[in-house]
């Protein structure tokens, strides 16, 4: 499942290449035909991410909400502005533009589009919605949610979510206190609480496993038994990992890597994590085999020796 850093990168891509431009909005698949008709010809005025929710208001006052779910992804084609430091476009001062094709979903990939292809490119597969300018196309496929909301409905979506370190960057301290309260007053296992988007927004299965290992915390510990300072440490660590993921487009969660090791991990996913996806392999710290368990119908990876 795409996690919070991916949705923030998608929002920043749309802010660079779509916001402020009249859009041709269609639903090649047909499942979003009514919503596309309401937005067609309108101008997107902003693109924001809160946790895993993408919210894009239009000049009509309506808001496009997208949740990628397990399998959703965006494909961008054309003059796709490179992201630098998460939100600046390299080449914005007049460097040559190269037509590109970029996919942002659970994984991120890029290729240079071949010259001579028809423009706009034909939709491939089940494209739920297409947002198009004269030089840029964004195709959404496989989301769990894609709908047009009123401003009040969009505000209600935001209000149901827990803090996001990027969304509430102006007051990270207050957001941290809120997360501490939401965790330490519950008897639910902390590993389950971190995946609850009403507790903290944006954490998925990879970040959950890695945050808990980095804290050497047993995921099955009830929230009310986790010291407040440990929960605050999880929040602060999440803020740092999220910023790294937005910058790099990749989740690298090992803090033991030097510059060369980090560069290698950016290329090789097997080097990126402490425990996630490593069931049966030796813990990188103590050598105990990493276990995988079921928690609320999701796989949970942990080291039974380090996380006690």
C-alpha cells in the first residue's frame, strides 16, 4: 500500500504541473464519469495531502478526494517537473524540459518517453480519472476512493484524521502531544494504533514495522503501557522518516547506513529496512530470525529479541 510520503509527493507533483491550469477531466474507465463531468474545464486551485488522503479543491468549490488504497497509483506523462527536496522543480529557471513518464504508487519509477508518440498518450488499462493540460497528463488507476466532495465534506475527512507531521508542520509540538494522548489512553496494541489513521495519519505497514523496531518496542504492548516519552519519540522519528521519504521517493529506514550504504539502499530494496519483509532472516542487530505475525489482518514484522 502506498504510504504517506508517496501521497505527499503526488500532491507536490500536481501542485507543480496541474494547479492553476484549466483541466480536461475524463474517466476513460467510465466509473468516475459523473465526477469527471463536474470537474471538466475547471481549474484545480491546490493539491494537498493529509496522511494517505489526497484533497484537490477546484475553482468551483468542489474537492477531488483520492485514496489510493492497496493498489492505486498515478501515472504522469509529458512535461513532468522533477521534484527536488520534495517540492521544487529542477529546471524551473529555464533548463530544457524532457518529456517523461513517472509512476507514483507503492513503488516509484520513471522513464523518458519515446519521441514521436501520439499526444496525449492513449489511456492504458482501467484509468479511473485523467487530468490533462496541453503538456501534462495524470492518470489515476486502482484507487480505493475517488470522489467529488463539497468543502464541508472535505473538511470532515480532514477532521477524522490524526496528525500528519507535514500537514501540521507549523505546530509539530502540539501535534506530538495529541498523538501521545491518543496512544497512551488506549488499551489497543501500539502496533495497531500506529496504523489507525485517526491516531496518526500516513503510517502504513512498512513505516509501522520500522518505527517500532527503531524504538525497540514490542508492537503488542497496549498503548496505555507505553511511556509518553516513547510515544513522543515515535512521533519525532516518524516526522524525520516522512521528510526523508518525501525527499527521496523511497522508504529507507535504517539509520546505521553511511553515505555509500544509503546510496546502495536507494537502489536495492533488500537493504532498506530493519525488519519489514525479512521474515525468517536474521535480525540485523542480534541475529534472531525476524518473525511475521498477523495484527488486525495485516502482516506485522518484528524481532522477538530486540523488541521486548
